[in-house]
């Protein structure tokens, strides 16, 4: 699958490498001209290409947005229309400035800016160093590190679940984009190293099931 990544920082680089190693065609971008990323793309290897932001969004059949939350307004909505967009972002007011989310979850707020995209929240609860190292495609699903996902489009979540499995993790579904408040910074499941089995138990407690 062609995957375009917006953001070539900690998470963007880790996902680019993991997904390219898993056999996908990956293009990355930052906030500048693609020329600034050529060396990095070369270092990442696996045929990863450097793009301008809009071109990365156009290139991807699926797009990953992994830029600082406060830059959400620069996400190019039109080339991502109709596509699955994985949103990894977390809102930190001290980094991102004061933004009125209007009571929405962070990803529902992003999705409002991308109204024709199929937004799935994922990878926001795992530190990039763990993302780089903890995937294990040999382990059974329940014993793999959990990656929490959320979204309003079940088919899109199925695709993201498959990608997560391909890189050695296990997707654990927290529900709709609004439900994804349960996996935002400051919650009990934001950060800890949980297997999928443990993660599902934690979720049951948090959601009162
Ligand atoms: N770090 C983690 O462990 C971690 C874990 C889970 C989730 N997250 C979340 O994931 C997001 C990315 O985190 P990160 O740590 O990878 O960030 P980072 O290392 O600071 O990198 C951010 C990247 O986004 C690019 N960027 C900034 N504005 C952009 C724009 N308007 N269009 C395209 N690219 C743009 C930057 O490019 P320039 O260099 O050109 O500015 C840079 O490549 C954040 O919301 C963060 O909270 C981070």
C-alpha cells in the first residue's frame, strides 16, 4: 500500500521505517521543501521517498498525520479526501498553545478539519523509542504491546488494525473518535507498556464494562 506520512519527526521516522520494512511504499514530508528531507529519507532506507507535504498527502492511499497538534490547520485537507488518515497527535497546551477544542476529543477536533477523510486515532499512547523497538510479529496477538485505536469508520479501523499487526503490535479499539478521550494524555492507558490482553482489561475498568 502507498503510505504518505506528514511529519518526519520521532513518530514519523519510526513509522516510515517500520511500514516500509513491512513492504509498504512510504513517502515522508515535513513542513519545508522535500529537498530538506532527501538525506533523511536515504538514511531511513527501504526506498522511502521525500515529498513536499501536499505531495505526500496525494501519494498516500493512506496518510499518517504526525505533526504537532497546534499545526493542525496546515494539514492539507483536499488531497486526503476519501482516504484513511491515521492521527497520532496529542494536544499539549504548553507546546501547542491554547486551542479551544469545543468539548471535542482531540481526534474529533482534527477530524473536523478533515471532514471528508476517514480519521483513525492510533499510535498516540506509545513513546517513539518503544514504537521503534517493541514490535514483535512472532508473539501471539494477546501478548504483543497494545496500540490503542479509535474511529467512527469500522472498515478504516480494520485496515489500521491490519497495519498495526504487520509491524508486530496489537490494535485495541477504544471506540469512536469521541470515545478516544480515554486514550488522551493524562489517562490511565496513556503511556504504560500494556499487552493487548492487559489493555483490554484496563479498558473494561475505565469504560465500566
Ligand atoms: N514523540 C513521541 O514519542 C510521541 C508519541 C506519540 C504521539 N506523539 C505525537 O505525535 C505528533 C508528532 O510527534 P513527534 O514527537 O514525532 O514530533 P517531532 O519530533 O517534533 O516532529 C514533528 C514533525 O512534524 C513536522 N511538521 C511540523 N509542522 C508541519 C506541517 N505543518 N506539515 C508537515 N509537517 C510538519 C516537523 O517538520 P519540520 O522539521 O519541518 O518542522 C517534524 O518533522 C505530536 O502530536 C506528538 O504529540 C509523539
